[in-house]
C-alpha cells in the first residue's frame, strides 16, 4: 500500500459524516482496487526487468520493449533493480 493511500484511508476513517451525507462507496472501492492492481503490476514490472538484467539483457533491449530509450529505462529501473541483486 502506498503512503498516499494509507494517509487517504486514515483521513477517510476520521471523517465525521452524518447519515444523510453517506453515499454508495462502490466507485471509491473500485478506485482502491484499481490502485492495488497498478501497484502489483509495478512490482511485477520491476521484478521482470531485474530478471532480464540478471539474464544479460541490455538496457537498450528493455527500453525497446517498454517503448522508451535505454537511458529512460535505466533511469526508471536501475536503482530498484540493483537493490534486488
């Protein structure tokens, strides 16, 4: 869970709403669920980039798959990938 999400949930928990202010929270719950999916996908992306680097794939090849330059791929992932080695 992201720090922002945790602080948002804390804020929501602290709200003092009247019953008349209550609305269906379905859409907000779906936003939270979508955020969880994005965070899981980001973790998976870092893991597979790390695996590609460990297997000897170049930053240029990784960047090409991501639709970006090798420099942009390196800038985005190098610090995270290096911590997993």
